[in-house]
C-alpha cells in the first residue's frame, strides 16, 4: 500500500489468532493493574470482604464502581476506537502516514467544542458532542477536497497537507480562545487525560465502541475500496458510500474522544502500522488486533503516567506522544534497512 506496508506476514509467521490471544492476555493483565493503581486507598481484600457481606469494606466497592472501573473502561474504549479509526482511514486513503489528527478531524472537533462552549455555555454533553462531530465532518470534507487533485502515488503530500491544514485550524482555535480568555478551557481538550473520568462522565465512549464494531462488520468492503476505484466498481462496492462511512466514523470517534478525555496523538498512526507490518492490510483480519493493541498501549501509558511521579499524574497524551514518536521513527528507520 505504501512505504510502511508489508506482506511479510503472509507466510504465517504471525498467526492472527495467536497474536490476538496474547494481546488479550496482556490487556487483561493491564486491566487488573489499572484497577489496582491510584492515589486513593484500595485493596482487593477489602473488595472481596465486602462481596461476602462485610459492610465496613463498602468504600472499596464504591471506589471501584465510581472511579477505577469507569476510568479503565474509558481507556480501553479510547485506545481501541482511535486505533480502529486510524486503520480505517489509512486503508481508505491508501496511505500509512495519516491518522485522525492529520486530516483535521481532531482540530476541527476542538474548534467546534470551543465555539459551542462560548455560545451555549449551559449546553449538555450530547449537544457538545453533536457540534464537535459536525465540525469534524466539515474539517474532514475540506481536507478530502484539498487532496483530491493529488495523484494516489504521492504518499508524502497527503500527510503534509494534513499537518498544514490542521495547524491552520488549531491557530484559528487558539486565536479565538486567546481573544475570549478561554485558553484554560481549551487546554482541557488539547491534553488527553483520564484523571477526571468518573461514573456518569465517560458513557459516550460506548458510541465509539459501537462504531468500531460496525467498521468490523463492513471491513471487507472497506478493504476493497482501499484497493482502488476500478476493483471496487468491478466487485459491486459503492465506493462513495464507503468513503462517507469512513469519514463519519473517524469524525464521530475523534469528536467523542476529544469531548470526553481530550486529544491523544499517535494512536491512530502507530498502532495500525505495527499491525500492518505483521498481518498485512486486510481489515477483517487486522481490526481485532488493532483494537486490542491500541487498548493495551493506552492502558500501559496511563499506568506509567500514574506511577512515574506518584502521587501526581502525567497526562496520557504526554506519555503516548513521546512513546508514539519513538515507535514511529523506529518503524521508518527499520523499513529503510
């Protein structure tokens, strides 16, 4: 497909079922570790004691249901959905150098959030999500218009245009925030962080999980679209409908994540490239592995953010930003070798 794509795994060196089982085991281990790590006092013994009728240990169960479990579920949903969105976008655009933050989706969602917060400060979370989704859709449509004249073989121009386009949107957002004294409000959406996630404040992320599942159902058609217009027409796949589905899916996932936890870079760029190097570009085979690896990587980064300067936290976007940049550069240099 592009420079980073490889067919190395067609020889069966990395069986998908084996990789998925290993990824699932790792994710479950990180899931339990995430539930155990935190500033508040918590013990599994107290939780089990409450389960067997010791009312004095109810605080452990309350902490688990109100904070630890919602946070961990939010991390899994965020990591899995952003990774799936990145994989779908890369396959449809036939370019391994793009992710939601490189096509204007994340930046447009942030701009929409800022505008609705200034004009409708008392609006609910659903209204903010709706406006952010519409803004992300507009941003992605404009980006698609910009890259339409480019030849499909010009792999580097698409991400470069996306970076410039996203930078322009972010500059407009920063200007509006500065003029309206809303810089602190904007920083909440620009820096992905799970420290404020509690029960009742993350449930919108289940929408991203549903969208990722729908993408898996339509995986074969999306893969065919990624093979080119002629093949899609010959096989009876509605290319335009699939492209619109990909755009709407990426826009909704990006906006819901930005509204709920803030922007997290590199997930939709690094994770699909890792899986593609091992399993190829067929979405039906890759999407489960992409979702599991994305969830595990964000879980690991969040745990590191909680323990590095305990009892304080480093935002997960900072940890993943550094790790993602290193991993992606490693993939590029290894490919050249």
